[in-house]
C-alpha cells in the first residue's frame, strides 16, 4: 500500500508508486521515478499537492505506468516554440512543422500499438503556464485514442495518413487563439459581445495561419476551421460563418470536437475547476445528437478512466478517499486510500484501502485536487445541493466537535480546505 505524501514532505530518494498525471493522457512522471530536489521543486511549481510514494520493498506494478511521457514532452517543447511565435507575430519555420509531424507519427505508433490506450489524466496542474499548449497536446492524444476506438468499433477506417491528418488538425485546432489578447483568453467573467466576436474568429484566424504550410493537409485545415461546428448545425466557425451539420461535418472534425470539449472539461480553467473524467464523460454523452456525433460521443466512456489515480472522492458515509487503483472494467468502482475518516481504528481508518468494487458506498462527488475540493464544497453549500457526504459530516458532528482523523500531513491540508462552516466543527487528528 503506497503512502500519500504532501508536496512539503517529499524528500529526495522517495519513489513514486503511481504515475503523476497532467491533463489528457499526459504523464508528468512515471511510476518508479526516484525523486530528487530539482524534480520536487518542479512539481511544486506545477501546483502538484501530493504524490503516492512507495513504501520500502513495495512492488510497483508495470501496468500503472502510462504510455507516452517522453514523446509528449518533446512535442510540448516544439509546440511551445510555434505558439509563442504566433503570439509574438514571428514567422514559423517550415522545419518546425515538419518536426512536429514526425513526432506525431511516433505518438500515433504508440497509441495504435498499445491495446490499453486510455485517457487517464486529470487536470492536476493547478496553474497552467501555457493553457493553449497543454490543451493542444491533450486534444491531440484524446482525438487519436478516440479514433482508434472508433476503428475498433468499425465506425471509422483510418489509415496512417488519416491518423496523421487528425493529429495535426487536433494539435493546431486552437492556434488562432494565440492572436487573442491574454486578458480575453484568460478572462474569469463572461465575455462581452465584442470579446465574444473576437473569440468566434479564432477558427478562421487559425486557418489563415496553417494554410501558409502545404505540409498541413487540407483535411487538417478543415479541422482547424470547423472544430466549433455542432452536429445539429449550431456552433460557429466555417468560411464566413457558414454552418455545416451532421455527417456533412468531416469525421475528423467530429472527433476533434469531442476531444476538444472533453480535454477542456478535465482541465482547470481561470473561471472553473477541472471536472473529473466521470463527469466530463457524462456531459459529452448528454451532448450526443446536439453538439456531437451520437455514435462517436458514446465511445468517450470507453476510452476515459472515470476516476484516475490521485482523484479525491467524497463518499456517502463521510469518508474522504484518494483513488489509488483504477479498475478498467468496473470504471466507477476504483480502489481508494482513506484520507480522512470519523474512526480512529478499524477498516475505515485513515491510511486503509477501501475497495469500492466490494462496497455499496456511493461516490457523492469527486475532484481532481485538494484545491478543487475546497471550491466544490463551497459550491455545494452555496447552492444548497443535497449531498450525503456533507449530511454525514453534519450528522456525525451533532453540534459538538467530531474528531475527523486524517492521514499523516493531510490534517493541515484538510484544515485549510474545509469551508469555515465545517472547519469550526471539526478537529483533525492524526491517528498514526
Ligand atoms: Fe477552439
């Protein structure tokens, strides 16, 4: 059983027991990585709050190490240069686009040769230094994985050039956004009509940029121009705002449209916290037949891991747990580690594993990080949403001070995280 250690308590030499995920299917560090000072500082800068650390002699299972980290890291470096060039009005080298295309081929080979390719990342990065960059790479991976699944279900037959067109289109789909002022791009409040008009132009601006390069195919350009067209003919984009709908929207565009929405939902944005994949899958499915191609939208649940490792879940009995093992067949029933509990000892005490496959306990809500836990609890309280987890805490407290026990180091974090209404009621103890 791994330990969950907060960032302030990580020490050089500790070994990661689970991969550390970025958004989409991106892996920041693989399971088995040995931490050093530099890496710990880098994780702190990226807003990572805690990691699963292997105990001495613990076996680290190979199948928890996710694919793609190295090629995606190189892709990020190359794309960063291109996006920065667009934002500062510098010209893009043709060789840079060529290098990107070669890297995409490597990623396609990885995705297509991995029988278990899934989207298991969550938006653990609290502060994106470059959201468009992370989003572009996340959408590319999601689109490739979704296309592969559609092929397996015989909804689509893509050969290598098709995958390459899809990857390039997905990677460059939002490049037109680099022309927007940063205060519009990162605005926390609703856009005014003038700003909204600017945003609506980004597919066309994107097309203007990508058509300078003959190496970016007409099909990839169509993805850039049309990725905000909806299945029902609503949405925006297209030449002079021309709408297309249903199967008239090229299939690669329909795939990127789903991948784009999905990746945006599982990422933190200035105006809202990241959703867990389980929630993003539900929202994509709700959009089947209106926003999205219904057959393709139905596949997103197949390729997304509902509750990836590291997600924090609030259970109906008042337990707060962290996911340590995803079950690829029973996706809504992960194995978790108790972070905080009302009992000091026994099977539900902090530090114990809870296997939801064997339990009737319901998941009330889940979040991608401790920062988001605070925001979500405050939202539930504000909107007075019925929530068995909060009810369980209220019941336990009964007006007095219930001892809520937490795993080592987490008592301080949770004390900061709980909204004031609960903070005054709870005393966190560390049973170890
Ligand atoms: Fe877009």
